[in-house]
């Protein structure tokens, strides 16, 4: 079995786990998951059918299903999107929004945290995918062969969908609980891509017309979203028990690409990814556990204090 097929099956497995989790959370969260999948597919399909300079390799299940009928598995498949890519978008968005809902921060700041958690996967995933031929960039970019606008796109894709869902649930259908829960994620499929289109146009204008380096644009964007997250660290207190399926799914997905980094020799071609892989694992762990971090620290301090008192008895 090829690594392409294994990776596709890994995403299907994680998707099944998180769909079951979403179902147990209620129809509203199931709608978020499915809406995020649809949003991801719409953006990806629009990209491969227009002038975006990348194509996917052929995987087991492609959409449209008749795409590239004569192409062997793993070869370039122009104009079609692998099913696991759309499901993967739903997976990363769902994990991020499930985490940020537990954070004590304003609703309009949570999409920035969602974008931070999501793009953290791609610092490692995209260079590995390029090396393994999962997708092909016509013009290799500045970040280990990946264009920087790809990462800006990740931020606005996830942030735009999350912001749309949260804003509409707060203002559009607040008097109709059923519509609020079930319809808003699918309406976000209309508004999210508009946010992406506007943000990418602005990015390109600032880069090409104003001569601002794409490294600088992406750097400022990352500083902004990381600052929002860190500024609210001390107030991230959740009295709920940790959701280990969410934490474990996020960390396992990141760890999978860490294994691929070493198993397929990507680290020898790009040694800097060794350091970056460790940083992304740290960000993944702290990113998905930080809603509970203060509570854990308080519990440890309390337990230490109790142990000290017992020793004094």
C-alpha cells in the first residue's frame, strides 16, 4: 500500500472519529463539521479550476468522480480535488473551533485562534506533501518549495469561515435556535469564500503594487494572530474535563507528519524542518490543551500545597 493511500485512510479514520464526536455534541456542531468540509471543497475546486498554480495527484476518491479517469494513482490530476482534502479542511476547522469555544475570549477574536491552530499543521504538511507528490506547484515558492500566499490563504480560509459562523449565529438567527444551529455553517460557505477572495486580492495588491515583501505580510499576520492568543493566555480557564479526542486527534495528525518527515528523508533535503517540526508539535500540544492549562496548574499547585501540609502534620 502506497503512502498516498495510507495518508488518505488516516484522514478518513480521523474524520470518522470527529464526525461521531460532532454528532454527540449536537446537530449544530455536526453542521459546523459538514459546512467546513463543503467550504474547503468549494475553495479547493475553485482553485484547481482557475488560475491557481497547483494541481493534485490522483488519489482513491476524487471529486468530480470522473476526473482523470486515465491517470494512474499518484500522477497529476488536473481539475479534480481528492475527497480527503475536503474532509481534512473540515477536520482541522472542527478541532480548532471545538478548542476555541472553551477559551475565555471575545467571539470575534476566536477565529484568529482557530486560524493559528489550523495553519500550524501546514508548516510541516505542505513541504512533505510536495516532496511526496501529493500536490504539485507549477512555480515552487519561498518556503521549502511552497508559496507564502498558501499560508496566508490558510489563515483567511479558516478564519473567514469561523468568523462567518460565529457572526451569523450571534446576529442573524438568534431568535430561531434550529436555524441558528443547523443553517449558519452552510451560509458561511457563501460568505467565507468572499472573505478569502477579498483578503487574497488585498495581499496581492500590497505585494505586487506596493512592493511589500510577502515574508513581511505573512509575518505581520502571524504576529497578529499569535498576539491575540498569547494575550488571553492567563484568562483561558475551563472547568470542563479535557476533551481528549480533540486533543489527541490534533496531536496525532501533527505527529503523523513528523513521522513522515523522518521516514521519507524530507529532513535531509530540508534540515531546517527538523527544528520547525519540534516547534509545530509544541504549538499543537499547547494550542489544544491551553483551555485547561490554568486549571491544571492550579490543581498541581493545590496538590503540592496539600502534600506540604500533610508533611507538617
